[in-house]
C-alpha cells in the first residue's frame, strides 16, 4: 500500500487516551460488568493504548472496584481515574489507583458561562479557585495530572487562558480541551488549541489534549484538527462509544493518522491489527451494534458489491481500498474444521484466535464445538469465537439454563417450559406469553423474580446461511441501572434464553454490589 509516511524519528507521537470504560460506559445502556471491563482493559493494554481511563471512582462502588482492579491488571499503559474538582473525588480516585504501576488523576470542572452559572452556581473567581485547589491536591498523589476545562469550546477565550495557566502552574502535565457538547468545527478547534499554546505561559511544557463529542458528526475531524493545532493527545473510545452521539472513534483517528502520514506526520503506539477484535468485544459487552457502513470496523467497510469495484479489486486492491483489511484485523471468513477435527487442532485454532483456556474450559468448549459441528455444515472462525465467548459468559454464573421447550405456532398461545440450575438446584416453570420469547422470559422470571424491564432484545447471525448460530443480546433496566446479557446457539430460542438468564445473573450481582457511593452533582 502506498503511503508517504515520514520516517519515525521525524514524527511526533500522538498519545492515545481511551475513555471507552469511562465516557463510553457512561452512555445510557452501555454499562459493563467488572469482568467485562477487565476484558476490555486487557485488550486495550495489549493493543498499545497509552492511557486507559478506567472509570470515575467516586461515582459508585462498582466504578471504584473497576478502577482498582484495572489498576492492578494493566501492565503497559497508564491507568487513569476521573475526579471532579472536590477533595472527596480526588482522594477516592487516588485510592482506587494506588496499585497502578503508572497512574494518572484526571480532574475537571466546567468553565463555560452556562456551566458556571447553571450547573455549578459559581462565578469565574470561584471556578478559578477550584482549578487551583483540585490540581494542587491531585499533584500530592501523583506527578501525572490531567486537567480538563469542561465545555471549553463555549468558554470565553480570556477565562480559558487564565484557568489553563493556573492548572499548569499548579502542576498539571496534560491540559484537555473538551468539546463537551460536540459544538466546535475543525478550523475553529485548531485555532483554539493554537491560541492556547501561543498565549498561555508554560504551555510548551505540557501536552494539550482533545476530547471531542460527536453531536454534529465532527468528533474525529475535530480531534485531528486539534492535533494539527498542536495537541498531542486524543481522547477517544472504541466504536466511538460515549455520551449522546459518542466520542471520537479510536479506530478512525488511529487509521487516519496511519493512512494519511502525508497530511498527519505523527504516529501512535496502537497495534492496528487488533482494532477489529476491540470493536467486536466492545460491541458485544455494551450491546451497542456497530453500523454496517461504519468506517474501519463496519461489516461493509471492506466489502465490494458493484461489478466495477470487484473487477478493480481483483486486478489491484488499491483501486478501491486505501487500507489493507488485514491492517485493521479484518480476516476473510475462513472455514475451520468439521466434526472430525481433534482436540489438538481445536486448541491450536483457539490460540490463533487469541483465546487461552484452562483444561476444564477447553474440555467444555471442545464438547460444544463437536456438538455444533454435528448440527452445522460449516464451522467458521466466527462460530468458534461466538462459542467460546458464550462459554466464558456462562462460566461462573449462579443461574444457568438447563433445559428449554418452546411451543409456538398458529395452534394456540405460545408456551415455554424452562429448567434453570439455581445454585445447584434444578427448578422448572412454565408460562404462556404474547410470543415464544415473551413466554420464555416469563418462565425465567417465575424462577428468578425481578422487577427489571426489557430494554433491548437483539438477534444477529454469526455467519451467513440459515444454519448460522444466532447471537442474542438482552438489556434489562432496573431503576437507573442497566445490564446486558449475551447468548449464542444455532437455536435462536436457546440463544435468547441464555442471553436473558445471563442478564438476570448480572442483575443479581449488581444489586449486591452497586449501592451508589454518592449522588453525583457537579462540584
Ligand atoms: O465531555 C467532557 O467534557 C468530559 C470531561 C469529563 C472530560 O467527558
Ligand atoms: Zn466526554
């Protein structure tokens, strides 16, 4: 592939700060369990993310625990915790991060007139004081402190300069300029960063950062423009997950920098061949589907339908492809094994797909693979991935699906008979419903009662053909908490039951763990 990337020594690094687990997880319906957050953090670390924003420790006991555990787990990257401009927040973030090999406290306050007046009820001087006190306090815990001017792009230039200067004087090492409401435009944002770097004393000693939301669909363009203006850190998230329309998509900024080295003479530490895996994992754990035509990681991002395009691709891929699919981890679907494949070949295949299972888990996965190969003509890599992920999801759950019978059709009300293993005891219930799925969910609820409402029921096919495995996501909401369950099987009803049961398991765990530490307001 021809790119005009300058040699590494002439290029500046753009630091990749991933906020999938904080801003991403904050978006309605995207909440993840601790295990899921650890899975995502491990992958981000392996992929080369420089800073992993692991959560907002004061927000809930669950967030505190997630940041604590991620801090212990991460090997390469810096682990970051978010804190408002109050002592309690900063102390809690420091506590959660204490086991991290490399830690960062990220503290923020709203600086715009709207935020000052309506959210904080503070005047400019009071906000200024909080910048001073919060950065100073954070610096007592670590010398890696990031300060953010929330709603910076709607803040008066003079006041923004004053607060940035104060944060630098008090020891902040990264200055983040969030476009909190996705309001700015590329040229305006580049000018803003340039202006700050030129005017603020000490600006040349810190790293400027972008944090762009996508309300106008400009988050990636604005982030890259910010870099052109002098920023050297981009805050982004996998699949662009984040509040409202989301954040700048990590995979898009990284591939824009890699592909257009002639325009963006920078580099990142990201192993781009892991982008597709990261996208799939985040989509699965958040139950946020990736749109088919999404740049880089969409199902159609490298698909060529028209005859003219196909002809060109066959002659020379560069006629219609500006990136190689393998550079972002897109593999052509490959037929793997059939029912005669042995345990050894299966284990090798799992390793190639990035799974390392212990003996017992391998045994269970192999049994399921054999069962699948009996039922399904062709077994693809995607089938194996779905099967193992399903196995990992169900492992260790207190409630498990044992048996299911569903009666549906034109003859009478749909009925489901469900047997669950509830902490070692088999319990069977039956129910009728408005459809087979409704009947099945009601039967599960009769065994494991809860008040949650169904927010999402989503079925996808892992591969093509009518014998494909179904992958089902279920999201349940209880109060302001949401949980997501997943299940996979060639039988859509079984996959649905597994997904529902998995979500119920999470509800139970969540109820036990996540009493909010405080009610969050701006401080
Ligand atoms: O969008 C925003 O301003 C934020 C800050 C906390 C950085 O997420
Ligand atoms: Zn944000």
